[in-house]
C-alpha cells in the first residue's frame, strides 16, 4: 500500500509580505491572511491589454481605502482639503509601479472601488502576494500583481 505524499507545510509555502510605509501613523507589514481581516468584496473585472487583448477575472479582497485608512495617514481627517496632496505608490515584486491619488479612492471624492485582491479566479494569492484591482480602469496596466510595497506620500504639500 502506497502512502500519500506529505502535504506542503506552512514553512514550505511562505506568505508574501507587503510593506505599508510613508506618511502613516501606523506603518505595517501585511500578508494575504492579514488582509482577510478587513471586510472582503468581490468583483468581476474585464480589462484590455495592449498585448494580449481583453482579460476577464474574478477578484476578492478588502478595499485599498479601508486598509490605508487604518494605517492612519498623516492628514487631519476632518479637513477634506488636507487629503488632496497625498499620493499612493504601489510596487510589484518585478518593479512594475503605479501611482494613485488619495482623492481617487476617498469616499468624499472619486470613491473608486479599488481592491487589494487576496484571490483571483478563486485561487488564493498568499504566495504571489496581493493584486491591485481597479474596476474603473479600461486598461489592465494598473492591476499590479505581486504587490510588495505601498507607500503613502503627503510630501507634495511642502513648499519647494
Ligand atoms: N507586477 C506586475 N503586474 C502587472 C504587470 C506587470 O508587468 N507587472 N502588467 C500589467 C498589465 S499591462 C496587464 S494587462 C495585466 C495583465 O493581467 P493578466 O495577466 O492577469 O491578464 O497585469 C498588469 N499587472
Ligand atoms: Mo497590459
């Protein structure tokens, strides 16, 4: 009688970690299991790629806004104008990078339903790392996979 092969242990399948840094009261290192602690949203997305045509995917994950707001960005939450100078830089493990503005995801402004996906098409992203999902984008280029860093930068308000 043959034995079934051992299941991969947690040690053999480490979770990717993303660093959340910048002008934040509570910077953090977050894994996909950590991200599952926020309310999860599901979305079906179609985006056009310049090289491979239209792609369809299902994603689930917390809203980027919820995760970043809990990291306490360095603005006065009562003053809406104070938020407008904040940028959000998102970087993948391969160095692919894009910027969002705070106002793009803020419910008082554009309120874009941007997600930090913890799964794609039903497959968990624990090992690959979370993926940025922007249902409002026609092009796929900002759907950054394998996110390794998010930096929130309010420095644009300083005088040159
Ligand atoms: N990390 C990373 N994410 C990336 C890219 C990349 O080069 N690196 N390319 C983007 C582009 S141009 C597209 S169209 C989509 C493609 O996603 P898909 O392979 O799931 O269809 O991924 C996006 N995310
Ligand atoms: Mo693309």
